[in-house]
């Protein structure tokens, strides 16, 4: 430490000595006596020199420097002297006062106002502040008047090596491919030093590796890390931990240093071929395995990772190359062997395959190391399984004539058990496909026979399913479709395509075509239909009509003469025989109705009945329709008139003994009470039918006839309602013709009470069981039914 402090002091005072040597000759050129520290000439002295000697010299300031130096981090028992200010105006009588202002004046830097000595009071750090700008001035101590203009100068903090290098971005991570050549770039690190890079070697860094050799190296000045060993294998060691040191002072002794770590990972390259875990694989599979099902897996291991470890599998040799296939599992990189074609234990019991695994991505740099593929042998054994029966054909087509005899054999299906045990087979028909049970099958030999007659015209095709079942294992079942085509035979006679009715004009000419008829046949001959038309033997010499066969297999009916008359004969019947060309030929007789009609001169039919012929010539068909409509209208009027008269003469007598009529009259007008005699019209309570006469009974006919009695005159609105009701009650009691049916009338009037008491059951002291309804039978036939109902109720209660 003393040697370092000495070196720092030498570095500090060397510039000062050089500056002193440079300034000393200029000071000696002046004729005045000046101080060797800080010298300032007065303006009076300079003026006198200029006048007396007239010596031409450059005028200069009294301050002889503009910067000072101080070491950072200096810590002594007393403040360090930075420098001294002095002016030539100071005669040494202590009348001059030195003043210091600027950065840190009074706190960091203190000046002795008498001597001008500047001291640093605190420990300075260049990394915090490298220089301070201050202003010095000399003033008269008594008057504080400036003796000199203020002068600005700088105090620079001189650097010492007090900061170690730092790796700000560390720790580092880098990647380099495995098997790289020596000198391959890995990464670059950077360290920083807070010391002054200009002054000395405090910030001059040198890099070196402390850990990580001999695999990696670093450039001392550029800090570039490179590979130092060839063929570093990731599969042997994937990750390296390297320690880098940065040292200042150019790496010399006494310099400060800092370290960082670099984690270097070797990335994978495809430098390893795939390798099967075993050279021979054995698998077994049932012969009834489904197509596409996996039967086994093989694995080729690859020391590489990622894309470099991906392999593809292929079958390159063997007797089952077309029976099996191999695919790659993208997740596990396994080779999956699957079945492509059906297996048969009875045909081939084992297979031998040669499987190859090859890398997909190959690096050309490592091809010299050998092929990036490997092979293995796979032996597959097929095991026997209980298989269902096998039909000799996947489908069957049978043909039968529609007139085939019952129980005749239509055809035969055959099936066998492919297993070594060869179980017997039983045949049956799936009755879901033969709901009408038209066919049977022999369970032993599979012969299909006819159970019911067939008709091609009803159904041409029959599709059934035959089931073959092993007798030893009923779960082993096979099915085969059988299509049965019904062949045609000539079993249907031809007939007219439709019911024909021909019209013959009275004014027709001989040879005129009356009608063209056609025939149809339900049969379907191979060469198509060909019909023969003829008249009955007794109608061959028909004097009125003849027939003619047309080329389109139709028949024309022609008239032999003219002069047909409706009065003589209105309708002619012409039997025609239709025969086909089948074997055996079939025929039928159809009758054509020919009606004689009246036609216009153009041959248009107008009328075809005899009545129309005898009508007057001037009456048209429209007139006949109008007359008929008038007659029908008159008949309708007469019927309506008679019906209305009958309804009017019917007596309004209700003959039903059980009819109980209710007359309910309701009023929603709320009056003002008993004293309000104008709010309600009493006339609305009067029966208008009983004003001028008696009220006749409409339900029964009275035995005695009474003379009509004079009804009371309408009561004025002012009459008391109580009196009005009493009058009406008296009339009803004395009128033998008044019906006994109930009449419920609601009045907005409160009476003074009733001799009969309340009809409500709420205040009744007796219950229904205490009442006797025998009196209802004495009230007459109108209450007979009511009495029976209550009598039944009483008997039920007793029971």
C-alpha cells in the first residue's frame, strides 16, 4: 500500500512539475519580483512599466493556472492540501482576503482567506464526480472591494484503481452444436469497469477462463468464447459450466478482477444411427383378427433427440409383405405392425418379415460413419380360431317360373366350416326377409323349395337371406343374400285397355271409323305383345259393323252402311275376341257399346237419346235446361210452404212429463230502497200475455173449460209493490188453469215476512233425515218423478 500511494503521488505531481518548468521562463521575463506560487501584477505597476520602458510584452493575468488535481479516496488524519492562491498585490500585510465559490465551496473545498491555501475536507470519489468548477477572487479585507476580477478554475479528481470489473449481463447461457470444430464461436461476454479508462490502466481489462478448460477458450481482449476440443459428444456430456474472469490493470499483479459463469449446452446433431433393441421379435395373432388391428410393436432406439431421433419403418423382405404393414407411432417412435389382408390358419400358419428402421433427417457430415439404419427379423405365428361357416358364393341368383309346382326345388346354397374340426352346417331362412313364408330350405343340404304359388304379375323379385349355423357352436353364424327372379308364363288373357263406348252419327257414311280400341296383357313376353282381333263366329257376317287390325297393335271399328236411326235402334253391342301370341295362347271377349247419336253437319255429336229426337225442332238443349230448372224451383217453393204451415199448426204442448220449466228473471238495477218509487218501473213485472185474457196451460190440456176472465188493467207506476204481488198471488191461487211448475222471480223488494217461514236450510232445526217426502206423491203427476227420487234417497239411507 505505501508503494501504491507513492506511485499515485508521483502521477499527481509530475504534471505540476512540467507546468512549472513551462511557466518559469515567462515569469523571469517580467521586470518585477513575483511569487513563485500564485503571482498577480497590479494594474498600476503594469501601467508604469508600459510608460517607462515601453517594452512590448503580452499582457497576462495574475493567476498562473486554471486547474488543480486531487486524488480520490484519499483519507488522512488532516485535510489534504489541493493548492494555493496568491496574487502579486499581496504585500504580506494581510490586507487581502481570498474568497472561493462554486462546486463544493465551503463544504468539500475550504480556502484559507489569508494564505489562499485550498484544502479538501471530504473523501472524494471520481466515479461520483470527476471534476469541480470553482471561482477565486481577491478582495480588500477592510472594504471587501475586489482587487482582481474573479478567475475560474477546475479541480480534477484523479482516478485510482478502486473499482473491480463487473459482468452486468451475467450469468450467461450459450449453445453450440455437438461435434463442432475447434475454434467454433460459442458466445461473447462483456465486463465493465467504473474506473477512468483514459488515465492509467485502471479500466484496461483482460479476460481468462478459470474453469471450463480444456473444452473452451476465450480471447483475452475481445472476450469471445470458442470451442477448444474437437468432437465433443452430447450423448457423453451435454452441459458444461465455465467460469470467466475479467481483470483490470491489464491483467498485471495488483489489478482488481470480477467473474461470471457461462452455462454452455451442446445441441444435438444426427450423429447416431437407430438401433433395434433386439434382432429377433416374435408375435402371435388369431386368424380372425380384424383388418387394421395392431399385432405387435418393434422399437429402434436412437441416442439423438428431437427431429434427429425420428425414424421410419418399412418391411423390406419376407413372405408376408402384402399381408402385413408397419407404421410409425409419432409419439413413441415405435414401429406398429398391422394386418392388411385376412389371415387363414388353415392356409398359412406363420410368416417371417424383415423390418428396417432408418433416420428421416440425415446429416451429410456424418455419412462416413456408416448407414443411419438398422434391421430386425419379425416372426408372426397365426393361431387357429373358430370361424363361422363360409358360403361358396357371396350372393346367389335363382330363377323360377311363376307356374312352378309347390315343393319344387328352386336352387341350392352350399357352405362349409373352414376350421380343421369342420363342424356340420345347418341352413335356415331368415323369416324377416320371407314374411309370407313362400319358400322353404332343407336344413341339411341347403336346397330351396317353393312353399306357396308365385305370381310374376304381383311380384317379380323375391329377396331372402339364408343363414348357415355350425351345429357344434351356434354362435358361429353366416348369412348370404339370395335373389329369386320369377319368370313369366302366359297365364293372363289380353283385354281392352279401358271400357270403350263408341258414338255413331245418324248421318255417318259407310266405311267411317267409329272407334279405335287397344288391348293390354299383364304378361310380359320376351318378344313383346302381339294381339289378334276377331268377331264372334255368329257375328262374322254382321251387317252393320266390321273390324280392321292396325299396325300399332290396335283395332279400328268401321260402319258398313249409312242410315242408322235412333228410333229404329239406339244402341248396338259388338262382341270382339282378343287373343295373344303366347304359348298356350290366351283370349278374352270384350263388348263394345255403340250408341247412335244425332250429329251436326260437321259430325259433332249433339244428342244420343230418343226423347231428344221427338221434341219440336225449334227447342234447343239450353231451353230444356231452363224449363227443368223452373220446375225444380216451383217444387222447392211448394215444399217450403207446406213445411211452414205444418210448424204453425202444431200446438205448443209439452208432452214430456218430466219437463220442468223454469222462468228466471233477473234485474241488475239497484234502486234507492222502499221509499224510491220512481227508480223502478213496476210495469216490467207484468205479463203482457195475461192482460187481456187468461193464461192457457201449454203442458196439459185442461179437462174443464173456463170462460176467459177479464185481466186487470195495468197498474200505474206509483202502486205499492206489496199490494201488486198479493193481487197476483190471489189470481194464481184461484186460477185452475195455472201450471204448477216453478216460477222463480227476483224482485228488488223486501217484504214484511212470510207465513210459510224461511225456505233456507241454514236456520232449519231439522235435518234432511227428519223430513218426510211422502206428500210429494199427492201433488199430482208433475211431482211423481220428484217423489220417486226422494223415496229412493230415503230407502238408500235406511239401507
